[in-house]
């Protein structure tokens, strides 16, 4: 990688965009199938078919050493006229070859890709693939030259500016149809994530209003995405909005209304039950530790102290699981550390 500074920048920018802006991208296998169905619908006289070019004729020489135990990920989709249907599989194929960078030079990667496609595809698809590949490589190089916006990274506008710059760059290299095929699934998720950030950071909205808007955004997602994102996003939103309410001294009723708007009555009831359990545990631990401190500071013999503490422990915590859990709290308490109660 040290041989080509430009491509180091490309990789760094892509990693930064993914890591800082768009986390937890969903499973896209269903979206791929949906994209193929949409493309077929645009051409009712054609029948889409997927060409899996991973046979022995391609040869292991097209793989880098780190890919020797994998299959070449190049499943191109064609219509009945053998014309390329651009979708996420197309991009996956491009990226499979690009990830060999570092083990192979860029020139070797480009040469291998061209030879591989010539061995596995015929016209008119071949020319389409090679033309799109060239423009994709140009796009990846240009992506590394994008400048970070002059905005505070803590401001949601920072991430939206990066997304906008990336979108503009794509328009310079691809048609609208190609952008939808290559990046459609990613764009949908990124826009959802950016809209979530806007809602969370909107100071004009109450937490309950934020919860409603976040739920509305989630409900607009494709059904297959909801299964992937529901638990992670809702837990994150619950923690953030609950913390905001508590930080400003909000009431339990405000927390309840926020939860009702975000996750509904059944989940709200479960959360309130969990709140009660956590509160009971916290009170029980604190009472036990206070009584334990009194015993340890008393004038009893060491053996009498140990017996008294053990009896106290058994009175407060009957189950073995709770007693094992208590060990951590005792250790941290004796060390003067903050106790790890769940908020």
C-alpha cells in the first residue's frame, strides 16, 4: 500500500465515511433480489439471468493470496439479450478485485479484471462491464480527492455534506440507472441514518416528538431491513432520549410518553417492569453494602465478621446468580469505584 499514496487516501476516506456516518448497514441479499425484479419489470420481454463466473476456467491466478480459500465473487446479471443489468452484484464483483490492492498493483488488478471478464463473458455484456469498470475505478480514485467539509464533525450537517459530495461525484461518473443499481441500497440506508441524526439533534423537538419522528422514519424502511435494524436502533434511541430527559430533570411520565411513541404500549410495559427490577436491585445492593461496611468497621473478631457478612448476604440475595453478580459490586465498592448500575 505504501507504493501508491492516492489509493491510501481512497481507502482512508471510504473507511472514515462508513465508520463515522453509516453504521450497521443491513443485510442486502433481499434488496439484490428486489433490484433484479425491478430491472426485469422495466423490460417485460426479457428474462433476467445471473451469470456466476466462478468456474475453474477463470483460474485461481485472478485471486490474491488472501483470497485463495474463497470463490471469485462475480455474479453478473444479464437480460435475455445478454446485456448487463447493473445491480449491487456488479459492484460486489468490482470490489472483490479492488480489495486485492496491496497484494497486487493497480495495473495488475486492472489487467486481471479485464482478462477475467474476457474469459467469462461475451458481447454486448463484455463491453458494458469493462466500460462500467473503468468509470468505477475513476470514481474510486476521485473519491480519495474529496475534501472534508469545513463544518464541526459533531454537527449532523457535516455528515450530510459528505454524503452530498459523494452523490455529486457519482453523478459525474454514472447514469441515474447505474447509480441506483450500484449504490441504491446503500443510499437508502445512508439517508435513513442521516435523517435519524437530524431528528436526534433537533433542539426544537421534545423527546416524545423525537420518538414519534424516529418511529415514522423506521416504519418507512423496507420490511426486510426492519428485522435487521429494529433492535439496535430502537435500543440506541431509547438510551439517548431517556438520558436526555433525565439530564434535564424530566419526569417519569415524560419518559413513559417517549417510550409509548417510540416502541408502543407492550414494550413500554416491559421497560417499566425492567426499571422496577433495576431499581430494586440497586436499593438492595446499596442497603447490603451499607450494612456490610458497618459490620467490617465493628469490633467483632474476623471470624465473627465473616459469619455476619455471609448471613447478611444470604438475607439480601437468595439466588446463586445474584450472589455471583454481587461479587463485582463488592470489589468495586471496596476499591472506591463507581458501581455499575444500569440506568
